[in-house]
């Protein structure tokens, strides 16, 4: 029996997308593994053996064998060497699990860059929690887990912050480590290699969206990572730990700048803030070095000269805006979303001119307080947008006999945390998020073509 992947994929790659026959599934032309970023044809995907005797994969010795099938049942599921029906697929290179949905939708990578203790985990948890609700409520879009196994750590973060048993019980998210639950060790080219675990989300039109009848064709898989801040330090990008190489595949780069780690911001905020991150002697870090190192890695893996600017967008997210917002002199709380007019049941619209104006004000603030952030960002990318965000929306607390700063879940009120993703889709991947404002009023940007060198 022929491989069903081959038959359907060849139909999907035709210039005109003909209607599918009953039972057919349209596949993408190329699959990109979210673990190792290897590109391959859908028909080359491996399957994971089910029979208990087929243990001991050469790359993952403690797991079942991965194999390229030659036999399938009538439902198109692969049969292993013992005739067992298989249900799980894997990457041909790293042999890690590939959710089936990655064969049906293109993947959109977002890379979050930031130093140690800048709040990346809090930001990711707040962003994904808010997206689940905001996209459904305002834009008639479905945003759901693409793979529960991949997302379980992030789901745990969301539950701890937004769905606790006792919302008054103080909590904290543990620091992201350089090894552990967010990484997998596999044997590639004869050596143990650490790869990051992705967070995968399905995003597609729901009822009430103009593209509701084309859910698959209009949808995408959103992929993000929670790298430890140490992995953005100089010398940490090696063949054994290529955990930040998603940077070269990202639709947009998100750099999270923490003003409370900058003594100049802390000094300016002391006049109006009693936040312990402002008043106490906290960690100070040169954060422009993190961005400069990320820029060097992108240039290296994309084959760019040290003087070439990257043509994909860089969003500089200035965190903890609930603390420093008085320095901005603008409303950084009200979301830049324009509701549907009157009784219109269509999706809301993202206020692009307001985001552009906020970016201009925030850039001016950074130039006055931490100008090196602007210098490094704009030397690296030709399209930079500055966005205020706060994952918590309130000050954490000290508690007797408890180390660190603690969070009261009841008080959490994120602001603008979804704007970077909404803005990216509205500006550079139209069809899902409507954007208000003439494009001529905004900075121009031409998306890069797929990097054919990455394809096998």
C-alpha cells in the first residue's frame, strides 16, 4: 500500500488548491521540526513503533523505535514491524515527537530574547493566557494547545498565576534552568545534544470570522520557547546546546527589556514608585549585550554580514510598565483594540496608529534613559517597534521567611502582553487579525523569502 502522506502532499503542492476529496487531508509542502528546525517533506516523517518488543531507538535509546513505514491500515495509520497500529510521528533528524497538526498547517516561530531574571516565563504565561480569551472574544479566533505534552510546563505556569485554588496565596514561578523540563537530550551525529521543548498553539478562524470557511488554509501553528537567560550569554551557542537557533527561523524577534535591572530607570522611578524592585538593591545587568549576542547569532545562522541589517521585525518589549508608566506620559493600560462598530458581529480591529505612536514615545524614553538599547536594536534590524508590557500589572511583595519576591494571583492584571503577537499578524501575516490605519503611515517591511538552504 502506498504512503498516504505522499498522495495528499502532492495534491497540496499543486499551484491551484483544488477541493479535497472526502477523507483527504491537505498537507504542507515542508514540515519544520520545532525541536531541531530540520525541514523535511511530509512523506519522510517517521512513525513511532507501538509494540513493546520494538524498544531502543538509535537516537533515543530508552524510547520505542522510530521507522519509515511501508505498510498502512485502511485509515492511513502506519503499521510497525509487529503489525501494531501506530499513532505517533517523529522528526527524521532528532526523532522527537511531531504533532500531526504540523503536517497540516504552516508553523510561525516567535523568539523571545531576554537575560537572566527579566521575567520571560511570567510574560509567556500572561501572554498565552490572555490570547486564549482575547482572540476568541475580540477577533473570533481559536487559540488552543497544539500539543498538550509540549505545553504542559506553560500550562502549569498559567494555572499557578491565573487559576490558583486560593487567589490570595502568594506564589512565584521557578527560574527557568539551563537543563530540565524545558529541554530534551538526544544523540545527534554521535554526541549528546540539548534541544529546547517548544510551546505549540493552533491558531485558526472560528465562527464569526470572515475566513471561518477556510479554517485550515487560514490557520497557523504558533511556536515559542522559554530559554534560560544564560543561554543568551556569549559562548553558549554550541553544537551541543543549539537551544536558541530558533532565532534564525522567527517571524518576529521579541526582546524583553527589564527596566528594574537598569540603575538609571530605577533612579528615575524612585520619585513615584514604592515597588521593591525599584527601592531595594536588585540585580543590575547590561541587557544590550544580550540583544547584541542574539543579533550575532541571527547573522551567523542566516549568513548575514556583520554590517547587514536583518529584515524581519524586532519588537522591543519594555517590561513592568505598571512601574515606570508615569515616565511615558501616555496610557499604557487600555488595550489598542477597536471593537466592532454598532451591532456588527465581526472581529475587532487592532489600532496600528496608536501602537506606532506608543512606539515613538517609548523610543524617546529609551533614548533619554538607556540609549544603548535603541542603538543596538536599530543597528541590527531595519524594522524596530517599541511596546510597553506588564505581565503582572502590580508590584510583587516581600514575605517573612520567604526568599525572593512573591505574587498575589488575585492582583494580576496584564496589560499589552498580547500586542506583540497581534501586531505581527496584523502587519505581516494578514488575514487573521484586522489592523486599522493606512499601511503608508507605518514603517515598510517586506517579509524574507523562505531560506531554501535550510531545505533538504
